[in-house]
């Protein structure tokens, strides 16, 4: 009898790992709804040349990119509840926690640039206050959900190493390591040294913009490198749904606002390469996973039970 990878994984001894906490599922759904709404608002505003972020920005591009990332990741967050164990979603949820806690911290550190403090338009002033309150609640909830999740005992006692259902191809690991390290390094630089790294970006940013973008870049790097740790396409299925959507959303904003970007600079070329790398990673990962499922259904050698 042939089985698809997900079923074969179940029959091969999983659920290896912790049962998924209902709190994580609820958090992901709530954040998904908020991200889809707020992210779309910020992205559309950025596309039309309006800087509608919670803090004052010198360019519409930065809040537009933050919104694009939020909108792009939202659909994947709604799929978290389909997972059977925590390990199948941690490549998505851990970066999500980084974004929530990181953006809340960045907002507090740059409170002086908030629209409400600077006396921006009434809508943006109220939006900035709601941004702070909502992020604060979600960041606290993310920490609590992760604490509750890791209090759960792993199933199966973990006495033997788990065999991946669909291992990452060997050829994919070096590019993934480079891509993940690139996003991680840029994110850390923007977050912790915004004055220096922000000046290297190919468009104008202030401190809050640099750190906000840094949080997202850091989270993307953690997610990509996390896939190397998992080494199993079947276990990173939700993250594979997020990566190409985020890349496409970022690409649309960058393409429409291309006049604001210095594409002739090294930073512009690096940005284009990193975004393209995300897109290729997500598309190729989903294709490899679908191909493995087809082979299993067709009774390919080694896939029959």
C-alpha cells in the first residue's frame, strides 16, 4: 500500500515531538487576521506613495514593505491548526514570535516618532496608538504561548532519531545556508546598529524604519535556517506556504516603488537577490514536496508500506 509523505511520517513513528498547543493555534489565527487587514492597508498605502505606518517615515517604501510582509505571511498562519505536532509549525511560529516581540520593542524604543506623539493626522495618530496596544498584547501572548508549548512533554520518549519523511536535497543546503545567513545578518545589523546599516539601504530610512525592517529580516533568516535544522520538507509545510507569498508581496511593493530604490548600488542588487532567493526557495520546496507525494501515491520504490 502506498502512502503520501505525511501519512508515511505518521506510520514511521511520529508523532515524534510535542502535541501542538491550542494556544498557539489561536494566536496564529488572531495574528493572521490582524496581519491580513493591517498589512494590506500598509502595503496599499505604500503602493500609492503614502507613509501610513505607526511611526513617521521619510519614505512610503519602508512601511509598505512591513505591510507586504504582514499580508504575505497571513495565509500561512491560518494553516497552523492543521499541524499534528509543534515541530511541524515551529519554523513559522518562532519567527512570528520574533516579529511580535521585536516590533513591539522597536516601537517602544522609537516612541518619540509615533504618529500620535508627532501630531500626525487623526487617523494615523489613532492607528499608532492601536498599533502599540495590539502589539503589546500579542507580544505578551506569544511569549506565554511558547512557554505553554514547551511545557508539553514530547511524545514517543524520543529514544531514537527520527527519520525525515521528505529530507532536504543535499544540493539545496548550501544555498539555504547562504540565504538564511544573509537575511539574519542584515536583520541583526539593522536592528542593533540602525545608524550604520540603515545608511546602507538603497532608499531613505530613519531609525525606526531600519529597526522595523531589521526585525522582519531577522525573522526571515531564522525561518530559513530553521528549515535546515528540521531537514524535512513535510515538517516545514506551513513555512513553505509563507515564504513565496512574502517574497511576492515584497516584490510587488519594490516594483511599484522602484523609483525610490537605488538599484545600481550593491545594496539594491543584494536586496533583489535575497527576495528572489526567498521566492525560489518557497516555490522549489513546494514543488519537491508535491513530487514526493506523487511518487508515494504512484508506489515508487521505497514508498510502499
